[in-house]
C-alpha cells in the first residue's frame, strides 16, 4: 500500500514526494519550517488544501523549537502566492502559537482533521449534484495528493458510480499525467489521459457529461483561480451546455479578495516549460511565460461544491452564504 501523501508523527512531517511520482514512491521527512517551505516551493507537496495543512505543521514545528514564529510564518506564506489555503492555515497556527507551542501543534492537527472531513462532505455533495453523469473530465490533480481525505474534485469523481474519467495531462508539469492517472489507477476508476489541447474538442463533440475541477482561490464574487488551462475548459463547457463544477473546501474562499482580477497569479520558472521529464523541448534561451494559474469568471461556474453546501448560482451572495454557515473555515 502506498504511504499517505502527508503524515504527522507529533514532531516531524512525512510527505510523499510528488516530484518523484508515479515512478517512485519516496517519502520525505521534514523537520523545520524552512524544509516545509522548500518542499512547497518545489512542489514536493502541492495542492491548495494540502500545502495549507503542511504549512500549518511548519509553523507548529517552529513554535515547538522555540524559533521566531512570525519569521517562520512569513517564510511559509511566501512559498507560493496564489492558493489562499496556505496563508489562511499559517495565520491560524501563528495566532494559536501565542498560547504556547502545544496550542500551535493542536491547531495544526485541527486543520488537518478539518480538511480530511471536508473532503468527505464535498464528495457526498458533489455526487448528489452530478448523479447520473457517466463521463467526467477533470484537470490537474485534485485527489488525496492535493487535499485532505480523498481530495476535492477527484473525491467527487470517486463517489460517483460507474463513471469514466478523462484526465488532462496538465502541462507544463503534467500533474494529470503523473498524479491523477496514478490515483485513478490505484482506486480502480476507469480513465483515459488526454492532452490539454484535446479537451475542448472532446467536450464540443459530446464526449463529456460534466467538467469537475478543484480551486486554489475563490474570490468573494465567486471567480475561481485554478491550474492554468481551467478557463478554456469552462468556456468549452458553457458552449456545450454541460456543467462546469468547482469543488473545494471553504478554506479556499478568500473573502478579502473582491474578484478574480485581484488574485495574484504565480509566475514560475521558464525551465518548467522548456523541458518535460528532464528532456529539453526548446532551446535553453527560448523566452517563456509560465503563469501557473488562470481565473474563471463566476458566470461560467455552474456550481461551487464545498463541505458547507453548494453555491448555485455562483455569485457574491451565495459565496458569502457559505462563509456565514456555522463552522465554515
């Protein structure tokens, strides 16, 4: 059996190194906030909810070690800018550390448990919403490797009965080809891998019943930042008149960001585009743009599925109602 994507032993954080998958299952043992920040930065641990969990434990480790908690929190916050879960979890554990290291550790453990529970609730709500769907297209990786429990969008997919999955390869780092395909294979869910550019045409051709993705940040008005390549899938789904569903915990909602235009989009290094799997695809001096995310306007989102309910339609009012639900975040 594969090791869990993330495991806390009370002192150190054990993470499955996602840069090595699917060819090697290698576990990293992280013993400091700096090591956690580095793992997040280089995508050894990734996925908006999961990097929030990992970062929370990073702050807790700093508190237990008697280090500068504010400095550790700042280091972890800066590891990746787009996913709001990261900053949210860091702030929660940093604030708890004011009551001592045991309180910081307890808060990190609470966040981990809450994200696991959120996954189960998201799966149930999403499966009810999409009952009867037979072919689902999903983008990037949204399973246990990206979140607590069984994940977000992929948890929904796994809760559906008799479903077939089309998984995009998700350039440039191939999280779909490397990670989603691996998780679907492990779970015994029928799937086919498609290149990113093929997905809109398959949708237009009637081969897809619904598109289900995760989210890295949801603005107050319902605009969604997710892995780059999500926006064209939403456009294709709208043109084909099929559901485009976003699944994620309320910890991914950022009430302080008014709209998608205010979301900071991470630009990553050019070598991620110039090469794949260690093989060069372009000359080393080729100019590159490498935005890691894009923004899908709320008007294109059929429903936002969270552990606190489903926002449908997706707009400022329905998103605010999720955050006002008792127990949210």
